[in-house]
C-alpha cells in the first residue's frame, strides 16, 4: 500500500495510454472542460494518431484555467509505477479494453481509477476502488471527479487501500494464476 497526501479540493489525475481514439483521451479532456473544481491531469503515452492528437491539443487550449492538462510524452514501462504513485486517480474513459493492464497496475499502486464501463473492471464504486461509468454519462464522470476532488485524507486512504487490496486479491487469486499459466503454456 502506497500512502499519498490528499487534501479536499486537490486532485491529481493520470492517464498512461497511447494517444489513439480507442483510449479516448479526447473525451477525457472534454469531461475535464466541464468540471468546476481544480484538477491537474498528467497524461503519458506515444502519439499513434496525429489528427486525433491535434483534436486533443485544441481541447487542451480551451480548458478553463482551473484545469491543468499536461502531456508528459511516453514513460518507460519500468517507471509506470512511480508515475502512478504521484497521482490520486487513474482517469481513462476508454472505448474498450479486453483486460486493461494499466487499470490493474494503477490499483496495485494504490491508485483508484475512473474508467468507462467497457472493461472487465466493474462495480468499482461499491468496492471503493474507483468508478466504471458508461461513456455517454458525462455527468457521471463529472460527479466522480468532483467526489474524488472533495475526498479528505481519511476517505482517500480508504479508497486507496481498497484499490490496492482489490488488485492484490486479483493477482493472488488461484483461478487467475491458473488461467494465466494455461494462456502461456
């Protein structure tokens, strides 16, 4: 479990994914443009689609002053956990993931997630390790970000520990280990 400082009214979001339509950075930025609270959003990843990246840059230019979105370029795979440990939540409203390794990585770094419901990672809010929200529910994403922003240290620690424990339970689940061994044999 990694403890981070979290004050109510502060929120550091992160996204680690290639910059391509299926990872949906554009919608993430559009959602942030509607958020009324102060947010820092750092995103990492190689640009796979130049035209799409150009659209993202236009949205970034138009973001309100209380939203700071910063492109940090690619991050080496061995540095991802360090990046995650510097942020409060992973924010990735993806258009779909078969698995979502970065989601598991984030939770194993005690970093709860705000993602779409188009991944195998579901019912996250009931487990207090994040939110999985339908892409068309923009208000749902805004509400999740506002809730995350308002969290006190005590509430954040609870969610952070829950994310860590959920990841740990998944990684150490005997059935998961068996399926992975079958997959690679």
